[in-house]
C-alpha cells in the first residue's frame, strides 16, 4: 500500500515537471513557470486549428504577483513570466496608492488562433502562439479602474497609462496602444515576439 502511494506521488511529480520539459519547468520552483508570483494551472499542449497556431507547453494564468486577471489567460511560460515582471516592476509601483492600489487587470484577449487583427491574408497573430495578452484596464481596490479607452491622455490616470505602456517596451518585444493604430485604441497589446531591430513599441 505504501509502495503504491509512493509510486502515485512520483507519477504526479513527473507529470507536473514533464509538462515543462524544455521550458525551465512549467510547474516547478514554488510557482507556475518557476515564478512563485504566478498562480494558475498547467494546460500542456494546445493544438491549433490552422497552421502556425497552437502552444506546445501552455499555462492557464489566473493571477500575477497578487494581481488577479479578469479572465484566466492561456499563455506560454516566457510570456507569463514577462507579464509578471511588468506587473511587479511597473504596473504596481506606477499605480501606487491610487484607488487603494492595483488589484486586477482587465484582460480582453489572450490565446486565440487567428491572424493579426483578424485580417484576411495577414500573418498568424502572436495571440495564436500563446505569446500575447491584451489589457484594457488596470483595476483598483476601490472598484474603479484606469481604462485605456477612457483615460489615455487624461490627467493623472493618463500619465500612469503612458508610463506603464513605455515601461513594457523591452521586457515585451511588441507593445501597442491607442496611438499605434485603430485596432488598439481601447487596449494595450503586449507580446514576446523577437524583432530583428529590437522591441517594436507604438
């Protein structure tokens, strides 16, 4: 009986770490993707319905360094860790005590097997690879929020948005906001794509 219990525990351990082979441990190190500040579950392989989509080792991210996501986000580990870095080093400090502090992110898109901006004939979006997340607002503890659509360019909330947008450039390979194009007037698009000339930020 004891031997069976040990073997079962070992099997669960191998399952948890096996999902992360090649990605510095998807479920190891005291937290999701090796980051104790990331909370969620391992999804494993996510197949794509069209060529170029899908995630080899996906996670379902629910909260980041004490900041909850309005909906769980299916992402790769590198993207989840980069989001954690941005929340911890930029979003939380920039929001500070406004509205009692940062409590959540209003997520409007994460994994989706589609082309860029859902345009016919376009390349596969980084969303289709689990490398992108779209954030429409920073949610505050008092129930209010800092909205990209409503607050960009306006007073103190607008200044917070500009700073967190600027500071995402570098950790993320692509950063798009209201001044990039008509598709991003109401949210930030962050992804971990690598560009030959360095980060692309607009």
